[in-house]
C-alpha cells in the first residue's frame, strides 16, 4: 500500500492558540490548539504565548513540534482542523481509508469513483455525499461486490 503522506510546508501562529498550517499539496487550514493543554498534560506549556509561537515543522514536514518535544503529526493536525470545521464527512472518508489501509487508487476502485474524486473527498475539497458514506459502510461489511447481484 502506498502511504498517504500529508506534509506540512509552513506554519504561522495567529491570535491566541490558533495556527495557520500550510500543506505541501497547497491546502491551508487554521487549527485552534487551545483544547490540547486541557486534555493532555504534556501540552501544558502551550498556554504560554511565547512558547506556543516557538513551534517548528519537524521530520521533513511530518510533524509539528514545540521546544520540549511536544508534537503532533501532520495527519492529526488535519483531522483537528476538519473536526473544528464540522467536516465529519471528510473525517469519515479519511478514517475509512486509513482503517482499511487503502491507497487513493484502491479506495476509489473499492467504491467506484475516480482517484481524483477520492483525493478531493480525502482533502475536503469536495463534500462526501451520503451515498458514498453508505457505500463505504457496505464495502466494510462485506464488500460492495458481495452486495451486488451476480451479473453472469
């Protein structure tokens, strides 16, 4: 399986604990990190503005890191941005693809679409229609092919 690599190109701290994150594919998202210190003690220092602004892109764009080693991978940051934007459809597509270890081509073939459309669903460029979300569930339960009548 070809891994889906979502690399961070650059970051820009904004107001409060919000950051603009630019990905190599051209996607730009805004992420609010203010919940992290509340949920995970390791991120406690992020509440200090000077510390928060010291974030850096690490591991060739695969990670966002702060000075004491606190970090998040690029895919988790994208998931956070999608969650905060209410894009549960895109999250469902991404998680289905990752859970089943499917490349974009394999995901597209599994539910009958082009690779380009699958890519647009994964990145949130296009909303994922309910019919596609249902097809994903059907594929996981027993495979789309097993649900279709035999055409012989």
